[in-house]
């Protein structure tokens, strides 16, 4: 099946109903995949298609995808082979494919469960934003265990999304993100740049270029926690310890390094003000301790929660960013 989506077909729906291309990446996801696909089928917004990019699964993932492809209406599900270079490269390969055309796009993990109103809720927001303005919607998640039992909720972030925050923190998972075509074009990147995570990259680029990043405090996705998670959602004190450890161990430093390298390749997309902030941020990372701390404060670089901000500036003092 071709990956090209005919936006005019709309699978029999009204032409006034926006088409959403769901960008699903899979790898050995047979255990939970059917439940996720069922939740897509149960969406209140009916006009969607799925592009499933499989990264070389050796379990029953492809068989499950083929079963749903046969069960669903023709054109509802396309299956393709991924680049087999990790989940981030897989997602970004779909973003970079300009034959995938829709009004809106949604990242989709193989092991989550979408609430029925996920697409309709995000489109209520995005449809009010001019189509030429790059825009991304992201939300909180409800955390579930391997059996689907509720075990928690992702943190609430009260501070308005911004480039100054995006430089050092991602606030919504890609599994909640829905975005317009202008955003899809904006976040495309040359595969030679390793950006670690597609969701943080999207937040960084969209805020940096003056687009709209909408954070919804109402969860739209059940985010499954299990041993095979590549990136998990630890709770309580364990989450705080994990984040502190990433700040002080040098992990954040490595992630920022990759994103800065990526941003240099698209720096012309940033607003004049954010180009200045980015250039100063890069210089400060290599400056003396006093200049580094004072400069970060003056630029307004921050994380969302007070405790995390304290830990971040401790990492700045130790030159771990």
C-alpha cells in the first residue's frame, strides 16, 4: 500500500472534517498494540488514517497490523518499513516524508491507550489557529501499568510554554502531540543530526520559531509503564530522583548538546530574539561559573517546577549543562 494520503478522499467523511494522519511507530509491540489500535478506532473524531512504520519487529507486531489493515476500510491503515535506527529516527522519518499529507498529524506510541476524545479535544484547539502558523498541542497523561490499571498522572506544568523553558526541558510526551502541517514542515531535520527525542525537538523548534505550543492540563492518553519502556514516567520521589540524577550525571548535558547541534541546522527558522537567546545560551555553557549562572538567569532559562529549577541551577554551577 502506498503511504500517500489523498486528502480529498476523507474516507467517506464530510470534507469539512479535518483529516488526521496518525504516525504510529512500532517495534516488537505485539503485547499491547491491539489495545492501542482499538482506542484509535474508538476516537470521537472519525476522519483519520494511520501510517504505521515498523522498525524490524520479530514478534507478531506486523501480523496484528495486517489484521487491522484487513478489518478496517481500505486506505485507513498503511504499513511501511522504518529506518531501524531507533524510535526517534523512526518518528522523524514519518515527519520528513512529504508524501504523507493531511490537515493534522499525531504521534502515536504502540503501547498506550488513547482516550476517545483525544483527537477531537486537540482539534478544538488547533482548528482555531491559522493554518500558516506552526502549532502543536500536547497534554498531560494518565499513567497505567501493564494490566491497564491507573497508577498516577504526569506532572502539571503551570508556566507558559516558551523557548527559554524548551532549551532545558520537555513538558509533554510525543504520545500526546497533535500538530498542523506547518509544524510538520518546521520540525523536519536532516537525519545526520541525532536529536534523541522527537517530542523535545518539536517543543524546542516550535517555541523557538514563534509558533504556538499549547499545553493542555487535561490528560488525553493513558501512558503505559512497563519494563520495555524506552522513556518512562516514574512517580513521586523516584521521578524527582531520576530527574535530579539526569541533571547532575551529565545526561542532560548530552541531550542539550545534541539539540544544540540540531538547532544550528535550523537556526534561520528562529525568531531574532530566540536566535540571540540560543547563541548566548551556547556561549554561556562554556563560560566561567559566575558568568554562566548570572547569564542563564538574565536570559530567563528555567525548568517548570521550583525544585527542578533549583537542581538545574545547581547543575549550571557544576557545569553539567
